[in-house]
C-alpha cells in the first residue's frame, strides 16, 4: 500500500516523540505531513534533515493521506478522526475517545496484534498506565490465567502532556524560591507532593483514569472476567510511570517461574536484584521502549498471588512506541490488506 503518513498533534509531548520514532525506526513513507492547531500551524519543524511547515488540522488536510497517527486531546480526536476516515485514511488514535467503541480494535502489539485485522478505519492505542500493565500481565495470563489484579500507579507529569511537564519544572522552581506557581495541568501543586486523583470522578469513588485500566484491560485480553482494582496517583517525576501490580492467578506462579516467563516475553526486561539494590526506576527506564519489571515476589497475603514492580516510559511504550508499532504492522505484508477504511 502507499504510505502517505500524517501526524495529528505533531507538536505535543507524544507527537514530538512519534516524529522522533518514525525517524529513528526508519519508518517507510512516501510523504509525511505534520498537523496541529492554529497555535502551531505555519511554524516549521525538522524531520530527516528537511524543514516541514506544520499544517492546520482541518478536513482537507487528510486528502491524499493513507495512515494518520493521532496524538491530540479526546475532543480534537472526536472531531478529526471522522474527517480522516471519510477520506479513506486508517487512523491510529492515541486519545481515549475511540478506545471502548465496539468497532474499534484496542491494540498492544505484544498482547493482541491480530486484533488490527478487524479494523474499520480506526485502531486505538490504550491509556499509558494500561499499556505497560497488560504487557507485563500477558505471559502470566497465558501461563496461569489471571483472575484478579490490584494495581497502584505512580504516574509521571509527562502523562499530562507538555503542560504537565512544565508544571513540574516551573512549580518546583517556584516552590524552592518560595514563590507561587499557577498550575495549568493539575488541580493541586505537584511539586513536592503526590496527588491521589488522575481524571474526574466517574463512579463508586473511582476516577476516569482508574476505570480506563479496568475496561481497557478486559477489552485487550478479550476477557471480561478479569477483576481489576486500580488506584492512580500522580507523583513529581518528569517521565516514566511506575506501578505496583498484584496478580491472583488460577494456579500458583512461583517468583522463579514468573521471572522466566517475563524474561522470555516480548517487550519485557527483568531488572531484579534486591540485595544489589537493582530494580527499575524512572531514571533507568527513561527513553527506552521496553516494560521493566523487578521486585518479583510472592504475594504473602494470597495463596495464588504474585506481586512485582513495573516501570515504563509513558511517552514511549505508553504512547508513541505503541502507536508506531501499530503503524508498522499496518504497512507490513501480514496486515497491509486488512480492514476497510470506508
Ligand atoms: N502523555 C502521555 O503519556 C500519553 C500517553 C498515552 C496517551 N496519551 C494521549 O495522547 C494524546 C496527546 O497527549 P499529549 O500528552 O501529547 O498532549 P499535549 O502535549 O497537550 O499535545 C496535544 C497536541 O494536540 C494538538 N492540539 C490541541 N488542540 C488542538 C486543536 N484544537 N486542533 C488541532 N490540534 C490540537 C496540540 O497542538 P498545538 O501545539 O498546536 O496546541 C498538540 O500537538 C492525548 O489524547 C493523551 O490522552 C498521552
């Protein structure tokens, strides 16, 4: 198929990394187009040594485009994705807007790559906190069927985009200088603080971010019986989300078996030596594509319980890497004929 590519939201935290990854991974393309709001349209960016002018995200921007990687807020995705699909594009959407629609595959290539074959013009990439968790769950689920997950997240400020990153830097500086900072992305100061709310209150005391972890996990595994109890927390870390994950399985999985399953799995690196003080942290997982696991141990409160610590770069595997992997599958021989765009 022709590979005329567009990046919608090319100037954002995720879009900037998508551009870098397409360049680094030598993604095959005939033409490439960068789209953003009127705030950025007309300014220029460099890609593969050439200067490109950012175009306005508008309906006719999708004429003569085959694949769109969308990294915009939900309301913008709701508006532009139909424009693109009507014009015959396949959209890989990183926003939350389309993820739970029945006709939209929600894909993490290490877990359910084959789901992309069913696309009708839109393929969604999950929420960053879900993506790293399902990659880590996959080998354990295949071996021993996961019944229940308890997860607590420690989410970086880059998960709230460019404004979130600025809030951490500028808010920390202001705090140290005993000045006020007007937070843009967070409803409480994030400097020298943790905030036990990400997203809005949805139901029964759970936030939108937490319910995404419940429903997206079930959709990706195609298994509505998996019970997930999440608590999502924002921490003053610039990049990389961390998670404590407890899994209850149908049969016991020893830490030794789990370590072997993790080591053999695609996209996972084990970093686990407690005596040596070696485990994944945001500062040794940053700017890498894998999901890192450590502190692998039995959940001593539950017979069939396993617990571990999991860190991944939310802008990479949690967003840009996952979307670019999906786009790579779309142009691969296996999937290039799949799906209908209209
Ligand atoms: N950050 C993460 O870790 C992460 C992980 C997974 C998924 N996501 C999802 O990815 C999407 C992008 O997140 P982000 O963190 O990159 O956000 P961001 O840094 O705020 O970037 C948003 C992008 O969307 C563009 N945009 C905003 N309003 C627009 C409009 N009205 N018309 C056209 N373009 C518009 C912006 O263009 P301008 O620069 O011109 O304003 C910018 O390029 C969100 O849906 C987010 O939920 C983010």
